[in-house]
């Protein structure tokens, strides 16, 4: 599951990064060709597909958090998912409105660049929440306890025992 959600996050981030880079090239001369318009439409489809896959994984995590009684964490992640989805919707809507004609205005360029930046920020925030709630919930305890180990054998045993207990409770 960790690999799947990481792939989904990286896929969306990759598509957004490449799309942003190409959009900068498309907007350089403030003109838009039919080929560029077609490529932009393809990118928007890729963003939608990657975001849909990510949302499926996020919904699974949110459901698991709720099932484990971690309602606050589920609500926080759900809110973050909504913020990411809104940022993506705003980008798509703004770009779709901007490519109707064959020119980009300076205001459109600034807004599009801002939306790309916002999405990148929301992806990072989402990744951090997923890491905190899911992966560090178990792994974080393990790292924390291993870090407390000392050279004396009885303290090492105690730390490992506490880690085992923490892992069992987390799982």
C-alpha cells in the first residue's frame, strides 16, 4: 500500500511538473497554436487520471482512519484532499478559460503559474499528512525507540520490547 500511494503522489507530482514546464514554454510568446492547445488538453486529462488514482488511495486511508476511531486525523486528511482537488480544479478551469482564444494575457500567465505552485504545495502537504498518519504511526515509533538504544544489553532489550509492543498496538 505504501508503494501504491507513493506512486500515485509521485505520478501526480510528475505530471504537474512536466505540465508546468511545458505551459511556461507555451506561454513564452503569449500565443497558442492548435498543437499546443491539443497538448494542454492531453495534460489536463493526465492530471485528472493521476488525481483520480490518488483520491482512491486517500479514500482508503481516510476510511481506515475512521474505522480505527481516528476521526480527527480522517477529517484532516479529508480536508487536505479537498484542498488539493480544489487547487487542481482551479488550475484546469483557469487553463481551459485561457486557451479559448489564441493569446495568453499577463494576468492569465501569472494566475496559471500561481495555480501550479499551489498544487505542488498541496501535494507536499498531502504527502506529509499521509506519512505522519500512516507510515510514521508505525515506522516513526520504531525509529524513535531504536534511537533510544544504548550500549548496555538490558536497555537494548527493553527498547526492542517497547517497539514490539508499539508495533502490535499500531497494527
